């Protein structure tokens, strides 16, 4: 709902201050300046820098607090963390509106301070991790990925409604999409109050994270079809990972130990590099606005195209495919691994097409293809949770949140700099870099094998 309006708001604020400094207009507000005047390199360069660093600063609160909120979730429940995330996001939106509508003497870069409010709850990435933790807490691993597909698909399904609604509201007043988002957050807080707590489903703490999860991954073909019992895992690994009780707060050490679990290094590699590659999608709206001379309010339909592909993949195709193949006896981990491979290839293809998009229909098709790759994340989460015992799911997802946030810290400014190179038509180096990363990940996924 607010992704494109936020970019539009930033552009208006930058444009208003730019022309005020140039004394081209006398005391204009953002609404008085024609959007076409903002499509010049100085303003677009500053917008790309502002957006890229905003990604980085938004990632910092989650990086610094995700493990802490993970421990809070294990001790006090998942609902508390979800409620705090909603409150922090709400305050962040209000700060952005205040700065962008403030006097032009205030630098627009003060919007970066909105990231401070995300320390309350640890940002939306922590909330997302809590949602998947609830699924992992309550659903058997043979059906878990199917529900994760549906959970991952719900935001994409709402995106089918949000972009056209957001575009219409932006034509009236730029702040109206934010008003709707704030109302949705308030409704979310009310739902959380009445939501049952999933933490009570965890009845015991096993001594080993691999009890009940003996299947592992290997990077070679040798040993496929064999059993890897817990006693043959790396020496002393069970003793180094204590139970997830309230007294255990050494979460950073737990990440190091979890990375040593068979199969999890591959999962963590994808958790890091896939989000880093996908960050370049955030610049598609600015790319289309600059290259095709669209108003930013028109670019909301690009999100609609991407959401269509994402919804089709995560709500229709993959859940049905998972259900049919499970009934035919296909191992759940093998299904997850194959979905990861195909999704990475589809994503790489989508980014190649983005780079080659000389016409608007090619851009829409490329984003639809990129959306069809969104099944990779729930499949990877299902695969990772199947490799360890259920009592360790909370620390797994909070550690994954940290890894993905690190990817944003690196990828935000990197993709922003790559995008700002050129400013000629058909420029979009960041999309080519993303395609290369995704293709390499696909090759790595293809050499992985399930050991059972």
C-alpha cells in the first residue's frame, strides 16, 4: 500500500527543496510542482541514494534487536513481539509523513530517523519470522511447507488490491495510502489481542536440535538414500547447543552452532544472497518512471503484475502441487529442494528480462515472472525447519532474520549505486547483477542432494 507512495513522497520532498534552493519557484509546496520537473538527474540521484540508504537504516533495528526479540518470543510468547512490531511500524510511518510535509528548511534526509522507531518490535522482518514460527510450532513438517506457501501468498494476494487502490488514493492526496496502512496496523493490533498463543504447543526441550529430523543435505551424490543418525553428526555438536530454556540467552553462539548443522549452511547461503539479489526490484518503479516518463502513481500497476505472479505461485500452483505429490509419496524435503531450484531459475530469467525491458509490456511480463519465483522462500523455510527439531524453530527464524537483514544492509546501498550508474534509457545494471547472483545460487542448489 505505501511502497510507491513513499517513493513519491520522497521525490516530492526532494523536488520541493531542490527548486526552493534554486529559487526557481517562490515558496511552493510539493503539490504545486509538476512531476515532470522532478525527472532530472540531480533529483533522481538523490532519490536513489535516499531510498537505498533508507533500506539500510530500516534493516539496522532488526539486526540489533532480532535475537533479543527471539528470546522474548520464547519466554513471553509470539503475540507480544507481533504487537510491538505493529506499534513500531506505525510510529515510523507517522515520522515519515511529518518530515515530508514539514517546512522545506528541514532536510529530507531526516526521514532516515524513522528507522529508530523500528527498534520497537525489531521491524517487519521480525514479525514475518514470528508468523512463520507460529506455523512451524503448530503444523507437522509433512504439511508445513504447504501452509507456509499460503502464509507467504497472503501479502501478495492483498497486493492485488493495494496497488490500484493506492494509485487512486495518490491521485486524491498522497497521504491517503498512509492513512489506510495506519488503519490496517491498528486492526492488526486488535487481532493479535484475541489470537491464541502458539508457544504453549511446545511441551519439551530436546537435548539435540536434530532429534526427529535426521534427514540432511549434502553437496555430492554420494550417500544418497542413506540414513545419517544423530550420533554420526559433527563431534560434540549436541553438547555445544543447550536447550532453548529461559536461562539460555547466548543467541549469537546459537547461530554459529546452527550453521554447523548438516544442510543448514546451504539454507543460510540462500537466506543471505536471495534477498540481496531481490533488493533491486525496489528500484523498478523509479526505473519505469525515469525511462518511460511515467508518473510514480502510474507505477503501482507494476506491483500488481508482480503480485499476480506471486499469488498464482504461492496460493494456487505450489500448494496444489505439494498436496498432489505428497499423496503420491514424494519426500517433502525433495519437493522443497526442487521448488527452490526452479524458483531460482525463474527469478534469474525475470531479472534478465527486466534488464532488456525496452517496452512497458516487457517490464510487466518480467515482474510477473519474478513474482512466480516467490515460492522459493517458503520452500526454503520448510526445508530448513525439517532439518532441526521443532523446539529450535524460534532461534532458527530469528537468526534467519539477522542474515536477511545483513543482506539488506549490504544490498540496499550497493543496488542504489548500481542503479544510479548511467541514467540512459535501458540502463539497469542492478538487474543484471541480481540475475547473475540468482543463477549461481540455482547452480549450487542443483548439486545439493537429500540424504535419508
